[in-house]
C-alpha cells in the first residue's frame, strides 16, 4: 500500500497543490493529512481542496485545529505560544 503523509500545511494552498500533483503522479492508495492544516493564509480554499480529493483520505487533528475549534467556541488560543496567537485569531 502506498501512503502519502501530509503535515503542517498551514493553509499554504500553492504548496499543497504542488504536492498533490506529485501524489497524483505516483498514484497513492491513501492520503493521511496530519495536523496543522490550519491556521494560515488561505483556510477556506485549502479546506475545500482537501475535502474534495479524489483519493481515500484520513485526517488527524493537530494543535492548530484544536485551537481553531476552541476559538470558534469562544475560547482563546492559550496553549499556543504568544507570538503565534494573532495568526490563530486572524484565521478564525
């Protein structure tokens, strides 16, 4: 079984698209998307790209996703180092 593991995408859609092109060429059986898809500069576009993949895909939640969910529920990104909290606030 050929598995592609993608981690720390941080909503960098151009880089993700380049990697996905390579993955399509080698015809993997499964894509594992590890944590930290978010936060980053293109969250909606990146999530749409990942959710519309034509290959079997498994997602693993990372601390970036956990913090984004906490923010969406009205909490604060208190487990994220101070220098990165503004990015989390911006992305929600």
